[in-house]
C-alpha cells in the first residue's frame, strides 16, 4: 500500500517528485495532456509537503505559479492548503502552497 504524502519524509518526497517528473515527461511526449496535468498537480502537492506553512500568512497576497499577473490573497490556512480569493474574485478557492509565490519572486 502506498504512503500518503503527509506520511513521507523529505527523502521519500524528493524521490516521489523525481518519479512524477519522469512520468509527466513521458505523458507529455506521448501527447497525453490530461495525464500530464494530473502528474503536474501531484508534483505541486508533494512539493507543498516539503514547505514550511509558517511562511504563508493569512491577509497577505501572493502570486500564483503558472498564472502570471494573477494574485491570491490568503484568508486562512488548512494544512498545506491556502484558502482565499484570486484577483478580485468573490469565489473562495484553495491552492496547495507550492503554487503560491512569495512576494518578490
């Protein structure tokens, strides 16, 4: 049975990320766009478990990885997920913290 990312140590997460990168590259080469997107999301989740959630503060605004010019204001944190609002939207969204860019990045 596979471990959850939350149960893995840093080395296991790094190995998982390397494996997912290889699978994503293969899916991209084969033109499997949906499968590639799934692997990319899994990579972001695994990376989030390697990050310090204390670096992300409710009330602050961050950039969004892969969406230049977009901003995300954190309302609250729940585990590795930041919940808040993108740009001027009134719709509550959640992002794994690896998708958020620290100011100045």
